[in-house]
C-alpha cells in the first residue's frame, strides 16, 4: 500500500528557507498516473494548495506562493521536495504531501484534483 | 482570487441527514472534491468528481451538483462523522482551491 511520509526541520527562522521532503513508499513515484503535491494548513485554519510536480519534473504552483516556492523530484530516491524561501510567521503550518491523479484520453492529459493519499503531516514553526 | 464558500458550521442529531454546501462561480464547469478531517489527522477524500465515492467510504456519503453550488450529503449521520469537511475545486488557471471548511457537529 502506497504511503507518504514528510520529513524536515520543525523550526525555521524568519527570512530563511523552509525545506521538506516527502518519501514515497510502497510504490514508484515514476508513474504516469499521478502528480505529487504539497498542501499546508496554518493552525486552526483551512487548507492551502502549494504546488504539484510530475515525475518528469513538470511543476504547477499556487500563484500566491509561486515567487517563493520550488518543488523538485528525485526519482532515484522516490522522493519529492519543497523549498519555501523568505519565510515569515504566516508560513507556520502543518505541511502535507499528497498524491493526485493524472488522466489521459484522446491524446491529452489532465490533472484530476482528487488528493487520494496524504502523508501524516509535519508541523513547521517559523520563529526566531 | 477564486473563492469557494462553505457554511462555518452544521449541526445534526444522530441518524439525521447533514447537508454541507459549497458555492463558487466556476463550479458548473469544474469538478468538486470533498474531504473529511478529524482533529490531528490528515484529510481523507470522501467524494471525487462531484459525486463519486472512493472505495472504503461508506454509502451514507454522497455528493450532488446544481449550477454553482455543490452539496455533500451525509445520510444517517453517526457520531464518528463529526469532523471538519472541506470542498476543493480548480480556478480557471488550474490552481487547486479549497473552501474554508465546515465543522459538522453531531448533537
């Protein structure tokens, strides 16, 4: 059964870079059927999509975070990663990695936004 | 920016039917997905493509769509259904957007 596990520092200083990794186990990240995503949830608040990556390296980002975010993939390690630069207290949140589907038909492929598998989440606090 | 609007809270007694709505201008053109989140846990997908139910999700969970409003219906609500529920869809640029969430209280 496919599982996702986030890892990384739980405390980041303001203005520095938040770096997290999601390890995929029980299946390959190099599949044509899925995208791999990051989503976050500030304390007591709702969910915010950060971005997606395909195993080939194609990325999609939330415009509100695009200038500060980089998502990358390492297929040899079955991992994908998130870097968020110039963090502030507003970036304090539980960060989740998740999987979404990619459907192809008639020669074209589309992203299906069903986040069907999630990691357990990791708490990141931005504080000096 | 595109917004999905949900009621902050819904309350029902056990055995009754709970209906949670989600409104957005583009919902007549985009699929909606619903998630259940219990305290301290990751969200769980309960409805995809407006009305499809993933395997393992009880039949009492259903989804429907009418114009720019979609509804998650939980029939015969049980105590274990008490949770936050989030709708999710896409804006015109393909950015995934979540609703603000609805806290379902089982009285």
